[in-house]
C-alpha cells in the first residue's frame, strides 16, 4: 500500500464510527469535515473499487438514516428529492447514450452518487432544525481556520503538507497547473493556495460559500463569540486563492446581506435587473459575458472564457451532440481549450441539454422550498436565514459563470442544496414551543410589548431555566379627600 492509503483507511474508519455513535444532531459533522479536510482523490484499498474515505462515511451515515427509526420517521419524500433522482438519472442516461460502452458511464455516475447524492440525502435526513444547522455550520466554519493558515503558508512557500499524500493521487500528474501557479496580489507575486483540492478557485469557493450562511450562528445565543474568530478566516482563505471568482462571490454575498433592510422591495429590484440584462442583450453589440470579461482580474483568463462560450454556442463545438453531450470532454475541445471552466458549458459538453435541465431543475426545485419558507417565517432570525441562503445561492449561480464546480466543493455544494431544500422544515421546527423559546444552554428569549405615551416598545429578556418574569401592576392612586366647606 502507498502511504496515503493508511491515512485513507484511518479517516474512513474513524469517520464511519463517529457517524454511528454520535447523537443525531452531530452525526453529519464527520462527513462534512472529512469532505473538505481530506482529499477526495485518494482511494481506500483496493483501488480498483474507486472508493474514497468520504464515500465510506457517506454510505455508513446513509444506512444509519435508513435503519434508525427516529431519523427515518421524520423524513418525508418531497418534490425536491424526485428532482434530485431525475437529475442523477439524466446525467447517467446521457453518458450511457453518448459513450460507446455503458460500463464506464455507470461506474462514473455510481461514484458521483456516493460522493454527491448521498451527502445531499444525509442532509435531508439530519439537518431538520436550527440546532442541527448550527452544528454543521460550526463544523465547516472551524474547518476554515486550519485551511486559511495553510493557505497563507502555501502562498509564501509554494508548498503544502497535503502534497506528500496528494502525489499518490491519479490526478497529480494530470493536473500540473493545479499545484503551482503564481499571481500578483498586493503588488507582489505569490503562490496560489489549493490545500487538499486540485484547484485554486475551488479552494477559494469553499470560504466564499459560508460568508452569508455562517452569520446565522449569531442567533444561537445572540452573541458573536467565539464563532466570529473562525469567521475571520473566511476572507483570508478567499484571498489566498488569488482568484476573481471567489472574491466576487464573497463581495456579492456580503453586499446582498447589506440589502436585508430593503428586502420588501425585491419585486421592483428583480424587474430592474431583468430589464437591464435584457437591454444589454438586445441593445449592445457585445454579449454579457464580454462585459464581464472587461472587469476580470486576469484579462487573459476572462477572454478565454468568452472564447469558450462562443465556440460552444456558435463555433460548432456541440454540433450533433446538443441533447446528450459527448459523455466526456472530446478531443476538439481538448485541443482548443485545456479547461472547460464554465459550469453550464461543462454540463452541456459532457451531458448535453439533459444535464443542463437536470442540474438547474434540481436547483430550482430546492429553491422553491425557500419560497414556501417565506410564508412561515415570522421572526427576524427566520428572515435572515432565508436571506443569507438566497445570497449564497445567487452568488454561486453567478460564480458558476466563471468556473466549473468539481471535487470536494462540488460535493459540499450538494449538501448546501440540501440545506436550501430543508429551509422551510428548519423554520417550521422553530414554530414549536420547545424550539421557539429554548436553546442548548437552557436560556429562553422572552419579549414584552410595552406601550408608553402612545408609542410601542418591544423589550427582550433572557431567562435562565426555571426563571420567570414577574408581572407587577402599579398601585392605583388613592382618591383625593374632599375638603370640608
């Protein structure tokens, strides 16, 4: 066995055991952490089975969700789960139809089901209330701290501790540009950080993905400590990737969150943006992609994407393969473009319209849960949860115009879709009296509406267990005695 396989076996065993013995609320944390902290390109022996440590953990955790009655009884099949299965079937069917042999296609999509779809269903089973959401957000957030520190180290040295085990991966030779690359930052050349991922942009994506959702941790105890310490690692991690895509996602997510007080004006805002986009398409002699390229940090990379899009849509790249795609990246794309770095282009080339419909249909069906949750949300923390998820969802859709999701972040993104699909369930759980007034520390939040001098005030009190508010009525003024005449 190669040295990396010992680590893979250890991660698979420890993660699987923890997934079985931890309380339900914490059961998904080993999988969530293992996906990002350990490379998903390293295989557990025997290698011919193409099984990673994360796939073992996901399978064991999914079995627990199916077998344990207390977990299974809370799960209800929904339209988003049907959309997820249709999405997977369309991807598989398109590859089977496009490739000369069905075996490699089925094997490839089988691995995808274990790596992406099982984590999605585990989220659907387990993250069903605010406390379980807080737990998994903490897991991802605190995982960002060592990765950010590692990113700074890699920026200045060009080395990473992960290289010692990643060199045994099959992608080590096939992805030379994903190990060392230098870009200017703060006026100096620096190495781009990648951590356990074969991709600098995906490394930055991981940090940008939690800029908005992680702020929900404030509502657990209405305190910014200690999670704010880990939160500071997010922008650091984005900067170490030295990539425009993650930086754009981070800025967009933060800016979107700042618009929270104006959320009631979402209709005119959507109409305005739609009208501007339509005017840009109809009236301008350049495409929206070309306008975006003008603001890119790396002009060569930005215009490379313009060429890739034009070749796919108008240059004959998809001739005769619009429906099913090619099942793989064809030779004429490999000669003309070394990287299909736009997600919808990659879907179209490999899976055709079947892949596009499947993925974005799945995404839209999950987003519909947030619309249902909108009618249930009554409290500020409910509104903020939906707004932060919407910020990240919108930022990620825009980000996928600049990059293709793959590897560890692609799998985590499917877990994020699962959180979106459960957003109405999470908010609905807060309507119960036990979840509405009590948190893990036993503290209760109580509000008292006070009217004074014609103005209304809302007073908030935090009560410890068995502590109550005393309602004291002010004494009535004594009647004045009549003066004798």
